[in-house]
């Protein structure tokens, strides 16, 4: 069975729960296949949390939700050592970070100190507490939701935190016909509760390994390098795309090609993931965002 065929039931289940968002759902699955983390930025109530729950259920992943608030502490995320009277020593109580899929809900409502508790976990897949490093589950996938910066009670994510997210997507409002289906149909929570895993952990791990086998030709890598160089040399940005982001772009394009049933990456696959991978990393000198379409229009395909 091809990777595309194996993942078709997963995509079908997600699209039944979150209506009319096929491109975003495909990017979300590609992000997981590429072993990245996902940031969903949008107003409350458009299905961000529902999508995370549905993905966990469809893939059979252990799930923990962390509600980020202004008084959240790093120990609330990572865990804490508790004194055990029976043994006379301390016993570590794992925090919610020790799950295969972690939903960091409204991440920008927590202080930078609490946000920073995720940095090591997202990059190294481990946490260090009391001088001891502990591995996190494999796979380990963080989906964070973020409210728009103009909403009250939010903290802007620092660039070091943003860079840990391979992709950022927006869901947006549904089309009128689909919103009518939401109003007249089954409650989304009931649909999520009825989902069954469409693939097991071993199958997911095999697909993640298969991503690296998707061929990226020298000409394709030339195109990626041209895109990256353009952000550094000719766009007049505060800073260009980093090598880590460039590696992530190729990995995401490989995962997207795998979802398409292809064994080689095309420039169209790179363009399909480019916005989700680079737009949260690019800022003009005045701080405004930069659309990926500027890159696509400016850099010719070899």
C-alpha cells in the first residue's frame, strides 16, 4: 500500500470533522509526517482545537491539552518532583508534555517564561528537570493555537519560539454552505468522540521514515536555495530564512509529495508548503509580514 493510500482514511476522517479546510488539513498531516510542529493562528471558534483532537483520534496518539494562561508555570507543563514520605525521597510526577500529541492551547496567553518551557522539548524531544534529561514519546508532535495579537491578554511569541514551529496555518471562516452544514449537522465533539484510529503508531513511524526517501533532485535543491537566498539578499527584510528553516522547507516538501503519492519532490510541492513554512519567519523592517507569493513570483523555477 502506498503512503497516499494509507493516509487517505486519515484525511477523510479529518475532512468530515473540519469542513471545507482540505488544504490546511493536508498541510497539518504533512507537518506531522515531516516530524515538525504546527502553529494554528486564528480567532477563537473556527475549529483549531477540534482539528487537534481529530488528528490525535485518527492517528491513535496519546493526547494532552495544556491551557496556556497568564499564571501558567513551567512546572505545570513539564512536571514536578514530589516528596514521597514512604521512600524518603523525591518522585517525579510527569507533566502533560509527556504525550505523543500535545495541544498548547492559546499559547500566546502565557508569559514568555512559560512559553520557553517548550523550547527544549520541541527541538530535542526531551526535557531537563533537576539536572536530569528525560526523553519524550516518539512520535512527539506539538500543535499550538494562537489568538491574533490585537486580542487582549496576549503576549507576542519570541522569534526563537516561532522558529520551533515547522508550519503555521490559518483556518478562517467556513464558506456559507459549509457553515450551514455545521449548524444543521452533528456536534463536532460527538464526531471526534466517534473517530477510530485509521493508522497505528508503527504505520505512522514507517511513513515518517519514508519521507526522507522521497527524492529531491539537485535542480530542486537549486530552486530552494534560490528562494532562501532571495530572502537574505534582495527582499530588504530584517533577516532572511535560516538554514534550519531551509532544511525544514525541504522536509515539508518531501512530506507533501509523499501525500500526493509521488516519489520525488517537484517545485509545485515546494510552493504548496512555502507559505506555511516561511511566512511566520519573515518580517519587513517595519515588522509587517511578508507573503510567500512575493517569493514565488520573484524566483524562477530552474
